[in-house]
């Protein structure tokens, strides 16, 4: 070992030890050839970027002193056991030539060797002392080998013995468990047999109660206590029999258990009938429909509830049902004995029609008696049929059935469900309203009164649907809602929650509630299933049950909506099928006055909801408001169709916007011209869209306007000027209605939906509906107002432009007439803007200042442009005519007139009164002067309308045209 420390490898001397300390690791030698000129060239002078520092990861300060230049490969990859050598070499050669890779590998190996040497030198003395310390390890191991082998044999034998013992112990435990199971089975058989014997011992006394006619079983309370004990014993016996192992013994027990169950169910049924009769008697019903019989027992027997215990007999019977696990049997018996007789006997169309007729006759007698106050009138109306009354409908029959059902629920169902709701265990198990009452009522309505589901007459269908919904809600109101009870640490009931999550009765203390809930009926031991049901009970709603969903599917709501859709849209489309018509002054200003919510078929007046139609000028706008009010009317709307009625409301607004858009685009004018007008024999009102107030067929729309005057006005409206005025009036009235609809309709509908409780929509749904309607009724309608202004301006501009027709006669006025020069404007100029002046006087107030100014500016610009075109054409015609005459006269003068061309020109001027241009007394001069006077008058009229002349460039162009001529 000492010689190693002085060897050249451990830096003991010589050049070989220096060969590993190349320049890359801080040395100065080049024995390995790494420092060759080729590798030191500029090509390899730059260190590789992705490699690791040369010198590896160890070496401490010495390694750091050897340098940190970068290798051409990842040194950490060499430590991976799954290193792929060819891939590694190829990766290194992709960034450096093979000699450089070889040199870097050699340098890295040298660095690792140096690190190893440094590590060994750091603890060299300990390394050197390892040899003497372990010199005797070999002989010691050889000496201990035989003993260790013997110990291994002993341990293996002990392990084999332990395995055998464990197997034997497992077999013994299996045999013991099997024996325990057989013992448990025998014990279960024994216990079940004993319980069955106790039940069979009680059966004769119960049977004696049966033979005694029911009343004997209650005498002294022994019969009810025996029945409770029998139910509890049967429940335990059934549980024990369920735990019995299969075999002949268990098979023989099951028929006995079935016999006991039959007796228990029969006795509970008899007790249930008698208890119901007792409740009816206590409520003063005298054993009405809820009694159901009871073997002829006397429900008023004073010994009925004379036994021990504070619970009413009906509650004890129901607890016995619960303990025995026969809850469905109790509900089925109540359904067959109480509900079914009522439903099949009373809920029939003929019986309910007769009841409805009696109700109507009673109401008629009461109304006659209250109005006359005499017995003679009352007696005369008795038995008399009112022929003026509308015929009875299925809605009337269903309304009568509703009264019958409400009376039945109050007399026969509410006493039972109230008692059940007062006990959380009973409330968690029983649902008489949902599983006994409603199925029978639903079946009876479907079979005996199926006509109420027919959607042929919408009003009758709506009334029937509302009545049926109230019946379902009434049954749901008396349904038992399970309420979990609070339990103490030992499982006892310490406080019972009020039924349906309500508050406890006033004056009830916590001690009273705990005392009332902690006492169980005698001999009642709730089973595990009953306790679990009571602990996990959750509120149950009949409205959310599958039975209610099946009942809702009986109503053909899509057909009803289609009928209502046609009922609402047919008159609405009829109004929108033609030109706009003005609302007559005597027409109602409230949509409720035209349709509104009519009285329900059953005779009960429904709440009135309306949308205000004040301020609307067109019948189409009133028809829109009326249709919207009808859409949400209480006698039309149904909650399951809320999404369809909401879509219908949006469609009504969209239909109005489409009608207005197409009409402003020219559809109204085309419809008016195609009707033939007065000349074709058509009605003047229909031909030009005369407001309905002026139609001869409808009389006078304003006080003091006769039919002859209206006819004359309609005939005048059939002229082109009248048609243009009608188009402008339609556009102006539509603009006013659009402004009002865009600003008010969404708010009116929001107010209606906010106060309409019959919509039965939550706040988010109402908000979404109002948002959608505001988006449909606000911007789309407001966007049509500029088109209405443009349409009005176009129509008035067309009428004013027709007033410029006399302009063409100026040439005939002054040509060859020898008239003096004009001194004033033409008479027609004052009437050019008369249509605009009349329009602004009639509709300026309804349009608003901005729209009025825009209409006036548009009309003036249009008329001025047309005036300019006609004046230009007139001057051009005059110039061409004069040029032609001059050429003709010059030709004649040169051919035969003495004096030559000059004489011919003078003769032509004298013959035609045409002088060369520029003379004030020439035809051209007179016409130019007339045009300047007319344009000045036109400009003054424009200023008189309040239009800024400087803001209309067409007027300046016109003035320049006549001034520069």
C-alpha cells in the first residue's frame, strides 16, 4: 500500500502523472495530444453551449482549479444505466468532430480518475487500516458456518410446525363458526316459533273480536291493546323468520307467518274502519263518507277509547300498521273503502252537470230575491229554467266537482292527514293524499269526466285546466309531508318537528313537545326500517310527483296554444293587411275595453289586466297593444305555455315592425293605387287608405262631419295630390306611434308582468322576459322613425312638385302675345308649398320639432331641385325656339326682302316680336324676369315656413340659375 502512494499515478513523480492535467483542467502539459494545434484552431476555440463543464461534478477545490470548460456532450448521460452508446456518440458528433469527442471523453475520464484519487486521499489512513482490521474475517466466517446451518434447519422445522398448527386452528375456527351459525339458526327458528305461538295465542281473541261485530274488540280497551301487541309480535316474528336458515323447518314456519299476517291485516282493517268512523263521529259528521263501516260497530261507544294511553285510537291503529310493516295495506284500504266510492259515485259528468244546474238555479233565485225582495218572484223562479243563460259546459261540471272534492277532503281526508302529520314517524311512512286520494280522483276524472280534457273550445279548456289545477293543489295541501324528528343520544325522540316544516302551535313549550314525542304507544316497537324512514324523511310534494306529471300529460296544451294563436293573430293580421287607419275619436283608449280579460266560463270574474293605448293614433298600434294584452290575459295564459306566449309577444312586435317597414318602402302606396280608386268604381276609403273616421260606411268620425262631407273628402283624397297627402299623413302618424311604442311599450309590458300574479313566474324569468321584450320593442321600432320621416318628406315633396306644373305655361304666356313685362310672381307659386304648409299644420305637433324641421328641409330641397330642373329646361326651350325662328327669318330676309339680311332681321323681329337676347321687352327677357320674381316668392314662402334658406343648397342653385340667365 505504501508503494502505491509513491507511484506516478498518485502524483509521486514523473511525467505520466502530469499527463492527465491537461490545459483543459488547469494543467500545462499536452501528453494526451489535447492541446494539438488542430484542436486549438479558431474553429474549435469557442466552447460548446449545451455541454457540461469539463472536469465532471466532483473534485472540490482541486477540480475547480482544473478548469470549467464545456464538454461536447452531457456528462450526466453517462450515469444512465440504459445509455445507448451509438446514440450518445452520434449526438456528440453532431456538435463536434470525432477527435474532439474522443479527447473530451478522455479528459472526462481523467477528471473522474482525479476525483476518485482525491476522495481516496482524503481518508487514506482509514483505507490503509482496512487490511489489518479484516485479516481474520475469513477464518471467523468459516468457523461460524456449521452453527449457522444447524440453526437454519431448526428454524425451518419450527416454521413447518407453526404452519401445520395454524391450519389446524383455522379448521377448528371454521367448524366453530359453522356450529355458531347452526346455533343462531336454531335460536332464530326457536324464537320465530315462539313468537308465532304467541301470535297464534292472540289470534283467537282477535277472532272473537271479529265475531263480536267489531264493537266487542274495543270493550275495555283490551281488543285494541291485543291488536297492537299482535302487530308488534308479528313484526318481530317476520324479522326472525327472515333470519332463519333455509330448510324444512323454515319452510314450515312461513305458512304460519302468512296466516298470522292475514289475521293481523284483517283485524287492522276492521280497527281502521272503526277508528275512521269514530273520528267522523267526533267531528260531527255522523259516520259520513269516511266511516267506511266496521262490522256494524258503534262508533259512539263510550268504551271505544277507555283503555290506557293518551293517543287517539286512529293514531294507535296507524302505528300498529307501521310496526307491522303494512303501510301500503292501510293506504290501499283507505283508497278502496273511502276514496273510491266517492270518486266513482260523484265524479261523473251527468251528476256534476246536474249539480252545476242546481248551483246556477240557486244563484238565479238569490239574485232575483235580492233585487225584488218579494216572495212572489222567488217562488215564480223556483224550478223555472232560464232560457237566456248560456248552456252548461264541462267547465261548469268540473267546477261543481271541485266543490264536491273540497267537501270530501275536509270531511274524510283532513282529519286523517292532520293526525298523521302530527307524528313524525307516521308522516315519514304514510302518504294517504298522494297514494290513495289523488290516484282515485285522477282515474275518476279521466274515466267519468273525460270531456274536460278536450281542447276544442279554448275558453272551456282554460277554465277546466284552472279548476283541475286547483283540485290538484287542494289535494297537495292536505298531503302528508314527512318531517325528520330530532333524536337523543340513545335514539329516543326528544322533539318532533312541526309537520311540513311549520311552526309549533302557540303556547307549546319545549317540555310539552318532548313529553308528547317521547311516549310510544303500548306494545309498539318500531322496526329498523320504520326508524330509518323516520330519520331520513324529506318533504314530499304531490305537485312534483310522477302522478302529477302523468295528470299534466292528459292536457293537450299544444293544440290549445294553436287555437289561441289563431284567435290573437287573425284580427291582428286583418288590421295589418291594408293601409294605416286612424283611430276614431270615439274609440276606446284602453286595450282592456276592446278585448281585455273576459269573465271565466265558471261565472267567476277574472282579474282585469290591460295595457294603456292612450296616445296611439293608428288602429294598427292599438291592435298591437290589444294583442299583447290578450296574450297575457288571465283567461288566455297558462303557466306551462309561458315560453310560447312569450315568443308570441315578440312575434307580434316583429310583425308590426315588418308591416311598418314594408309600408314605408312603398307597399301601402302600391296597394292604394291597385285598388282602382273612385274612377274604377272602388270605395274611396279603401282606394287611398282614407282613415276609418272618414269612411261613409262607418259614419262620421268627428262631431259635425256629415256622411256627404266624408264622401266628398274621400273623393278628393283619390286625386294624386290627395294620395300623396294620405301617404304623408300615414308616415307622420306612424312616426308618432313608433316614438310612443319605442319609449313606452316595454315599460307598460314590464308593469303588466310585475302585477300579473297569474303568470306564476319567478323574478329571474320575469326579468329575462322583460329584457327580451325591451330589445324587440325598443331599438327595432325606433330605427323605423327616420324611414317614416323620409317617406313623409317624399310624399309631400311629390305633391308640392306637382304644383310646379304651370311653370311650363310661362313660355306660351309671353311668346307671340305682346304682353308687357311681368311685375309680380305667378299665381301658382303661392300654392307650390301649400301641401307642406297643410302637412305641418296637421301633423307638426305630433312629429316633434326635429322631425318637423327635417321634413320641411327635405321637401324644400326636393321642390327646389325640381324647380331648378324645370326652369333650366324652360330656358333652354325658349332659347332653342328663338334660335330656330331667327334662322328661319334670316333665310327669308336674304332671299326676297329688299335691303338684304338686316332688313330681313328687322322684319322677323317685327313679325314675331322676338328681339335679340338681352332686351327687357323680348320674350326671353320677360320669361327670365318672371322666373326671378317667382323664385323670389318661392324663397320668401320657404322662409315663412321657418326653413333656413342658407342651409338648403338647392335654393341657392335655383336662384343662381334664374339670376344668371
